[in-house]
């Protein structure tokens, strides 16, 4: 599962049978290991959708360049990521805003 507001992956039913076989084989190669990782910070994940390296996205690096002149190998090293995604106070405020906007709590524990 990706992030809530990210674009969805294209529907596999639109692909030919050969493409589906190749996609399934490629998915098996990346699940549970980090051979596909280019930033050296990724962890082995349980699905191919979760097995995604930040260096695979040009948009991530474009955003990082907007906020810093320093080059980082991974988005998790960037100060904006640390300040906004790892700070519990920021996450609490974002959660309260979400609850206010959508009128229901999210279903997860504090450490998810």
C-alpha cells in the first residue's frame, strides 16, 4: 500500500499476458531483499509495492533540491523529512487535522 494521496498503480488487467508474467517474476525478485535499493537505506519489504527506493522517483529529488543545496543519497537523511515525518509533535498535529477534516480516527496504533 502506498501513501494515501499518491497516484495509483496502473491496473494489471490492462496488460498482456506476457507482461503479467514478467511483472510477476520481477515482483518475486524484489520482495524480501534490498538488491533493488539504490540509496542503501531501504529495508526488505513484504510486497513489491512496498519495495520502492526513493532514488526511483525524480519528483522526490526535485523536492529535496528545492529545500537544500546539499546532496543526499536518501530522502530520510534530508532535514525536511526528519522534521516533518519523524517528529512526533508534527505527526500528532497532522493526525488531529486529519480527524477534524474527515471526522473519524485512523485505525492504527501509535507506532505504525
